[in-house]
C-alpha cells in the first residue's frame, strides 16, 4: 500500500491532520468532564412532609393528607402521587413526567400548599417541601464538628445563624442539620382544676398569648425632620415575657391575668433526636445532598465554602471535617479507571502476542487513542456524565473498537480494499440496534443504563470513521508487509487440512440437522413453566385447556416433570436466578445495626442502650467510622464503615457475628444487624409472613372490611396460620395502640351532658400544647403549654377524676368505657387509592402455596365492587410477570433482522444471524446459574450487549461469503469455507479481546455491584457465541448444498 499515487498520499496526510486536531480537542476537554460514581439524573420528584404531634394516622389522613392530595392531583405533568400517613406525621411523594421543570413544579406545589394551609388543623406545622422522595433518612455527605468554650446552646445558635443558612443556599444541598446541642424553651404550666373552676380553656390561654406577641403594622409616617419610618402596635412592652401583662379573660367584671393561672419556667429541653460520629457527643453539622445530584461537585462547593467560614469564626471557635462520604466515591472511581487501563494493557499485550509485529500494535494503539479522544470531545459537548455505568460502556467499547480495527487492518493487508465496510456497518448497527432497547425500558432502569448505551453508541460511531478514514490513511504511512515464509507455507497446509475436516464435519451434521436443532431447543428450554394454571375466559378453547394443561393431574404430576426435562437453561435461570435476584447500588461496604424499643418507651431509654452498643463497636481498630442516628424510640441506626485494608476482607463478617452476640446479651429491645451475609434480628411480634395479598380501593373503611372478610376466609384453610392485616412494604412492623373512649349515649342524654365539654375537660389534663416559637432575647424561642400533673395523669386518673358540668359532678367511668385498642396501620395510598395487605403463613410446599394464593385472589376478584382491585405484590428485584421485559428481547431481534436484511439485501440470511442469539443466551443463563451470581442491573446490561455482540461474528463471515459468491465462480460450500478461513482468526481474536478486556472486572467477586454480573454474563454469552459460529452457523445458512459431490 506504500506505492500509491502522490494525490492519494496527500489525501491520507490531510486525514491524519484532521484527526490529530480532533484528538487535541478531546485531550484538552478531558479534565472538564463531569465525573461521579452514580448517575445524577433522576426522575422529577418532590416530597411534602408534615407533622401533627400525637394525632393518629387515621385523623391525619382524613384532615391533612386527603385535602392536600386533592389539590395536588390536579397538577399538570404529574405522573403519580403516593402518600404514607403515620402517627404524628405524614409524607406525600410526587413523581412528575420527565419533561417537566422541577423548579416550576416546586413553586406550584408551594403555592398550592400555601392556599390550603389555612383550612388545615391548627396543631399542624407548616408542611415542608424537598426534592428527596425516598422517605428514608438520606445518607450524610459531609459532617463537620464545631467546638467552642461556651455553652452548646450558643454554639448551635451560631451554627444556625451563620453556617446552616449559608450552606443551604448551595445548589445540590438538600438539607443541613445541627445535632448535639440541647435547646432551651419556655414551659408554661397551669392548674387544670383552677381553669375548670373559672371556666377558662386552653384555647383562651393560646388566644391571649397570640394577642400578646402579635405585632400589628399600621403603616408608615414621616417625622418632623422628614424621616420616614414604620408604625407598629404591640401589647408587649420592652420585649420581655411577663405573665402579669397578659390578660386572659374577664369573669364577672374581674380581669384574670396569666400569672394567676400559670407559672413560667425557662429550662433545657429534653433531646428528641441524637446524632453522633464514632460515639462522641459533639456539635455536628451534617450536610445532606439532594436526590440525584453530583455528590463530588456538591462536596467540593461545601468544602470551599467551609474553608471561607473557618477564617470568619469568632475567637475560640474551631471547625473540623470528621466525615466525608466522597472519599469512598473518589476511591471507587480511581479503582474503576485503574481496571480500565489494565484492561487496555491486557488487550495490547494480546494483540502483540498474536500479531508479533510492533507496527501492528502501533496501528491498534493509535486507533484506540484517536477513537477515545474524539469520543471524549463528544462526551463533553453532549454534556454526558462519566460514572460507573458510562465507564462500563467505555470499557466494553474498547474491545469493540479493537474488533473493528483488527477486521479493517486485516482486510486492507490481505485484500487492499474497503469492501469489508459493509460487514463493519452491519456489526456496528446490530450492536446499536440492541442498545436502542435501553430507550424503551422503564424510566427507573433507563436512568442507570441510558448513559451506558449513549457512550457505546458514540464510541462505535467514531470507530466507523476511524476504520473508514483514519486506518487507511495511517497504513499509507505505516505499511504492514506480508512475508512469505516457511511458517506461512506450513500454516496454509494446516488450513487445507482443516478445510477438509471442517467440510466433512458439516456434511455429517447436516445429515442430522434437525437433531442438532432439537439439541439447541432443549438446551435453551421450552417455557412450559410460564403456562397459566387455567384460562379465565369461558370459551371452548379455555375449556379444552383447563381440562388438559389446566387439570389437577397435569399441574401436580406432569408439569413439574416436564418443566425439569424440557425447561433447559431458561428454567434454571428464571427459577434459581431471576426470581431471587435483587437490584443493588454501588456503595461502600457498610454494616447496619438498628435498634427499636417497645411502644411506650422514650427516646432517652433507647439512647442509653445504643451507647452500650457504640462502646462495643469502638473497641475495634478495623472500623474507620460509625455514624449513629436516633430519631424516635423505635428507630436507632448505626452505620459502620471499615478502613480500606479491611473493607473487602472477612472482618465485616466477623464483626457482624460479634454484634449479633452483643445484641442478644443486651436484650431489652429489638436489634437487627445486616449489610453483609445473612441478616440477623431478635425481634418478636408479628414477624415475617411468607405469603401476601394486596388490596387497593378508594374507600378505606370498605377496603378494611374486604381485608377482614379475606382474613376470615384464609383462616378456614388448615394450612394457613397467623393472618394479619398490615401495610404495604411492612415486614414485622409493630402496630401502635391507643385508648379508645366509647360513651353511653343514653346516660349522656339522661344527665344532659355534652361531649364537647368533656373533651375540653380531658384536653386540659392530658394534652401538651406546643404554642409555637416567639421572638425573645434576640432569638426564636419555643413555648409549650402543659398541665402541672401532665406526666402523672394515668388511666386510673382518667376514669376516676370528678368532672363538673352544669353543677353536676360525675366520673368518666360512669358514662363511658375506656379500652386499649390498636390504633390501626400506617395508611398508604397510591394515586389516591388506599392500600392494605393481608399477610399470612402457609404451611406446605411453595408450589401449593402459590396455587392456593392464586385461587383466593381469583375468587375475591370476582366479588370486588367497582373501584377496588386485588393482586399479588412484588418486592424489589425484577418482576418476572412484567411482559415488557420480554418484548424488549423481541424488539432487539426485530431491529437486528431489519439491519441485516438491508445490508445483506436478503430476507433469509438474517434468520441464521438471529439464531446465534439464543445460543449465546444459553451461555448467559448457565453462567448466572452455575456460579450463583445475582442478576442486578449489570446482568441486564450483559443481555443487551450479548444480543448485539454475538451476531457480529456471523455478520463478518456471511459478508465475505456473499462477496466470494459474487467474485468467484466456485461452489457455495467452498465459498463458505473460504469465508470462514478469512474471518475465523479475526472473529476469534475480537471475541477473545473483548473477554480479556472484561477479566479485570471480575477479580473482586460479587462484592462489585454491576461490574461482576456485567462482566461474567457477557463473557459467558461470548464464549457460547463461538460455539454458535463454529457449529450452528453453517447449518443455518439457506441454499448451501453440502452434498458429497460439492
């Protein structure tokens, strides 16, 4: 190729200069790429949270959740609305369509909440709006410790005034919490009996306080000197809190002041939450990120801001960083980059060993560098993020780029033309067609894989221009010589011998073509286990089906045997891998310890037990840091992180075992330990139920009646025990209880008593009212109103305390009964439909349990009124009943068929290409089954890639086969074997190079989320694609006569 005309060489030089400029652009923008661990893209979501202390879930749902949902449901662009209402608080999660502006939606939600709030109960706090919709406590991004020689109250006040507010203004910061300081508050205590005697209620006191602290702005005026100022009116004098200045009520011409009814104390408030780092009590400033933001970028902005704040601290104050979540993110990214570079090194060594020419290696090296540099420029201009999944796309692209380069270099060296471009286009477009399935997945799956697909598409598109322009121009300046040596002559003799043996092998197998095809079918598997148990429609076909495949004998006797014999690798994958798989996110090895006290205990009691667990954890030097968060008496969480040397070792399992023993020895509360290995829990109570049926409807009371009826029906089955009506996504959660007072209406009428008066009497004795925050001493101070004997008014007092109404004295036990009942489940709603689950334990084999459950569901479905539905819930992982995932495979097959039909100008040859995919899928099925690999999002990516890569080998061979038929007057069998000879080495090299490129990503085992499943699944599929090329492709090509004569 070095003896081309001068004009051709001049064009080659021009091409090299153009690509050199593009490479320089790519290198210059490399450092500006947006790099992080996981995608920052997320579906537009908002969360609204509200609190109503001590109110039951049913009351909050009726008075707060339902009205808010009513106005929010009418928003344009809303995709779904979910809510969870619990005792004392609730949350509404809004999910919007992808194209809406989240800032505009946030503004509209805030406006709607502001309109509805005046009509909501007075004791409800103002709802807060955030971008986090998970409902879980977010993981801290950064934690700072603020210290000083003054009281923790004043340290917290400084942090709130100067640090928290400024940090909250940084884009991407979802929240800033300051823990470790106990605030002071004003406690106003009154004598309930005195209030009753005077006829004064809690509302009268609250109204008097509002009037006292109220400031009315009258307008603006101008002084004699011409200065303009505001005029305001206030009852309070001097900015103090004097009870003697607060009139409450006038009784018989006598004005009653608050100091005659109550006492005021300024005291330290009991902590209602705890947060510690490494078990140490200090003032912690914890920064939480918003959902779906670039944590690395946010952390950099926060650190830069805090560096400025350190210089502005008052004398005696100190600020230090005690926890940084991004350190793990950076370490993971460095590991991924190192593995990718090592993968490239392995590929280069492989190319050198095979070619034994430094020039050949130099061509491959320059091709990859140019391809990646040009692709980097496109990443930058298209604003793509570089994270775990896009790095996976780059890694798998390396093998594909080398494949394209090897095929083009070999063809140019052997043939001296570019007629192989059709095959390269076909192989590239089939891969792109398979990747296009990502854009038809569910939005939740697209978020992780869309950048993966786009990165590969960019790299492959660039590789076509590299193969078409850059490599030919490069080979004009770096020619590869073909020396005829003795080794080459011996190699040709071996090729002739191989051709004879391969031709005889094909001839032999073609006599038993259908037998080999049957082996393929049974190896892949017939989906007999997907057949329904019976048909619901009342047609002749349904009757025939139900009497044969739906009969009792077939389902219990024949079906299990046939599924085992004919299910093949598909059955092994679906039953033993797919059903038990789960979705996982890449994260640092973390051991979680959770503690929960029985209902009725205090958060201080839980804190004391957690401190003992913290003391035990602090003994281990292998632990890097552990964060403790206690939010209520039933929720304590310790997250334990390990030092780098022990993060992937066996120590987390050892510590888990010791923590289990410690939890058992502590006792007194429910402990759970999980994160590595099998989870541990010593919790009793409702426990785990192995079967569940979910109900949905628009009327909660009617829905609960349906659930109760189903519960009674289930209990009639002798194999079903322990039936509970519970909430969705609840596993062994405790149920709150409350005291229920039921009045005797007849006795109330006889005594002419009013429930309203009795309610006011009780509220004055058992209710603690949070008045709110008032501005005192230069800061907002909380004021709480409570009776003197608030903590000592027990159930006996409630029943026996005399009540005076209309000069009639009576006790509550004389007119009402008091009973302790379950306050009900937490209330879940989806799109304004209430949700309940009936959970039970089935004693017997899983197959029988599934059949019994399906029968109960079907019987109940026929009886449900309009607006209600019943179904079997699914939990995490992948839903095998979701038909869309199977349509994606069909979509990939159609796309590949269309691409091959256009490029080969045939409707028959693409079928032989498509049949290579099932053979490759057998390799994926067996890999996941034999090595017990979890099928996470990496497994899904492996299927997509194998579907695109497995057909490339067949495309190259069939393309050469078509060219040889047109250019040589030889029989078709000879043309096929010659095409196989020409492309077998590049095919094996490309497959092997792709496999070698993935090997570095399986060293860490299944601890590597995404990478391990992706690498092992792809390797297994590619190995079986070679079997398809050698053994099945020649038998599937139509109109090839391999008779003895030919």
